[in-house]
C-alpha cells in the first residue's frame, strides 16, 4: 500500500520508524542506568494452597518505575533487557532481592523467580544461582524457578542439563504459562517439574468456555498422574476459584486472591486466611 500512495508515504513511514527507533534506544539507555542504579524493584504475588487456603509461596515480579514515564510493564522491559544484553544483570538483581526479601517471611513460604530462556545460553546459570543462595544464606528448598516453554525450543539438551543441576541442588523448577506457545508433552518425559502453572488465558475462560474447562481438566489430571503440583494463575473471580479448586488444582494465584504486593505484605497476609 505504501507504494501505491507514492513517495510521500515512505517519508512519513521513515520518520515514524525513526521516532520509534530513537525512543527504543532512549529506553534502552535508561534501562541500563536503572539497572546500574539498582532501580529495578520487586513485587510479590502470593500463591495459595487449595488444601487450607494458606500462602505457600510468592512470585517475584520485576518492577521499573521510570522517573518521568511512570511504571513500565515487565512485558516491555524484560524483552528489551533480553535484546540489549542486560537480562543477566537484571535477573541477578531480581534473584538477590527475592532471596533477601523472602528471608524476612515465615520460613515455610517459598519464593519464585522467573527465568529468561537466554539465561541458559552460557551454561553458567546453575553455579550463579547457587553462589547467590550461598552468599544470601537462602535455603535452596525455598527457591522456585519458573521457566517457560519457549526456553525449551533451542538447546534442549543443554537446558535440561542445567535444570537438572538446579533440581539436584534442591531448587524447585516450575513450568510457567503452560498450554500456550510451543507446548510439548514430551518435556514431561525428559524432566520432572515440581509444578506446572496453567496459563491465565485458560483460567480466565473457565466459567465461559467448555474448551478452556476441558483443557484445564486435562492438565490437572496429567499433573496428578505425574505427581506435579498444578497452579492455576490469573484467578480473577470467586466463581473461577471454586471451579478450579473443585477440579483439583493444588494451588491458585490471581487478582481475586491477591494482587502482587510489597514484601512486607506477604508476611502480613500469610497470617490471615482468605477462606
Ligand atoms: P508471569 O510470570 O506469567 O507472571 C504473571 C503475570 O500475570 C504478572 O504480570 C501478574 O501481575 C499478572 N497477573 C497475576 N494475576 C493476574 C490476574 O488475576 N489477572 C491478570 N489479568 N493478570 C494477572 P506482570 O507483573 O506484568 O509480569 C508479566 C510477565 O513479565 C510475567 O509473566 C513474566 O513473564 C515477566 N516477568 C516479570 N518479572 C520477570 C523477571 O524477573 N524475569 C523474567 N524473565 N520475566 C519476568
Ligand atoms: Mg511466572
Ligand atoms: Mg505465568
Ligand atoms: Mg506470563
């Protein structure tokens, strides 16, 4: 279409592209500074056990409150950090902060961190994680690492080796956002995940869509058979909470139960019961 519109369109398009790229480069520089200045903070979203509605863990979610642009979503700055080689440093800070925060919680509550697939490229991830556990004094059994299926597309063997190393050290490994992207059931033949987290796109449709319900039921049954915990993420209504617990999900997470909160509130919330 640009062609048919003539030369002028190219110019407009070019200058728009220019503006987008310039903005991108600016944001990149600012992200680099934010990481260097320790301005990436964390919120924690509790995960509840269906058995007694207690908080069993909380997921660390990276936050960047930009001085002029305001809060920037991790859906924006995580991919940017991945593109410009900053993800290793960013996630090292996330892990460090997550361990330090969780040391202040009641000792039965685990902390989960999300892992970029790029972290597996160098092969040094397990030793870096173990170093952080040792320097912070955080028990490996209380750390959960969430990986997504996209990570399992490239370098499958190397990735599984590193996941095994983490697990051998006592760290729990969770499969995040299960059911979207490049889901392959064959991963379960190669690796024992401690838990699988059902993507919120299914969870959210569960009271409206037979298909979503059937998919969640199938994942729950699979989880049971393979002795994995099954976490439903993105629970937004009481109705969904009831349906999912009746279906046999072992854990629930979502805005209905709790939004992501600051670390101190995790301790406080753990003293109360949602039920
Ligand atoms: P995720 O790991 O699947 O985390 C869940 C996201 O869903 C979080 O968004 C959370 O706030 C949101 N959420 C939780 N409950 C509900 C709900 O009931 N309804 C809705 N609509 N949303 C809900 P957030 O914090 O914006 O993070 C988005 C994604 O960014 C995360 O998805 C994760 O993939 C990524 N992310 C965040 N921090 C990190 C990090 O340190 N490293 C990496 N690699 N990724 C991160
Ligand atoms: Mg996650
Ligand atoms: Mg998720
Ligand atoms: Mg997600």
